[in-house]
C-alpha cells in the first residue's frame, strides 16, 4: 500500500491510470441518477404541492402558543406560476421524500470530496480531480434546490443547524477544490511556455495557478462557479433565519427598489 499511495512531482506518469472508484461507469451513473431524481422531485413538488402563500416562518400553534401575525409577502412569480398549474395540482405533499433526498445529496457531496482529498497524496490525476469537483458541484446545487422547499420545515426543526454546518463545510471544500482546475484548460486554446498540462498529471503537483498557463475562459468560469456557490449559500442562510430574511433582506430590497425608481425617474424626465 505504501508503494501505491505516493506521489513524486519530479516524475509525472506517462499515461492515465484508471480509477474505478471515481470515474467508473457505475459510480458516475449512481451520482448523476441520484441528483437527477432529486431535481425531478423538486420540480414535481413545485408544480403539485408547493404553496407560496404559506408563511415559511409560521410556527405550529401547539408550539408557538399564539399565531404569528407578522405580514408575509409571497413571491409574485411563484404565485403566478402556481396559478398556471392549479388545474393539475393534486395537493399531495412530497416534503418527506425531498427531505430524504436532500440528506442523500449532503452525504454524496461530502463523501466524494473527502475521497478526493484523501487520494491527493496517492497521486490522483488531474482528470479524476476534475470529475470529483464536477460531481460535488452538481450535488451541492441539487441540495440547494431542496432547501428552497424545506424552508418552513427547517425553521421549525432543529436539524437546520447541522444541515447548514454540513453544507458550509461542503462549500469550503468545494471552493478549495475548484482552484486547481484553473490549470485544466483542455477545452480551450491555451498557450504554455513549456508544455500542455496533461490530464494524467498528478493533481497535488498543480494545486495553485500555473503562471505558464494562459486560459482566461477557464479561470473566469471557475471564478463564476465559486461566486455562485458562495452567494447561493449566503442566500440559503438568510432564507432559513427569520430575522435575516424578513428584516435584513427586506431592507436591502427596499433600498434597491428606491434606488432603481430614482434612476428610472431621472432617465424618464431627461
């Protein structure tokens, strides 16, 4: 085991070594199909069961004592969309199913990232490292989609804390994992002073941006992915806390609305 789990940056492999635990057909199908099922369930829940008029921060009467009468304004786009699908809505609640699948996505994303980090010192290739990043990215996005519909449930249950903590760990691990992929410019025209970085190179030897690589499209896309991931996590944290969602977000929305109206009025009167 000691001979196989090692790396040497001065001696790059000459070919891509298969890694069935990461790029095996069954592994890829398992990850993609499970995430696809989650997306399908989220879409079905939105069409058939989601009610945007329900206050997500309304506590059950048995626990709150008095009803929460604070004004709640549903998303106008959601209300319009639900009205369109109102004819075919059977009013069944698939929340528990989405809850289970969202937990599966947390375990999926964390397990694939931990597996990748453990195999770094074993000389895992850049190709397999990128597969790990893509799978974890897909898993995190599907989990965020689930949290959109679990907002009310998580507000009234203590699992919210550990779910946000687990998702925060995944976001941090995935952000760090994205950085080395800035050197993997295999799908765009790049220029090197020495040579192209082959897919079978050891990922641990290229954890920082290589100054020899000129791949603006790849690195711009990585910056976009990381920014989208962090913004989505921040929005999720805000939406799952009543004070942040109702007061902080509302204040930002009013300021943005006032600024937009002032600008539009200015340009209209010119």
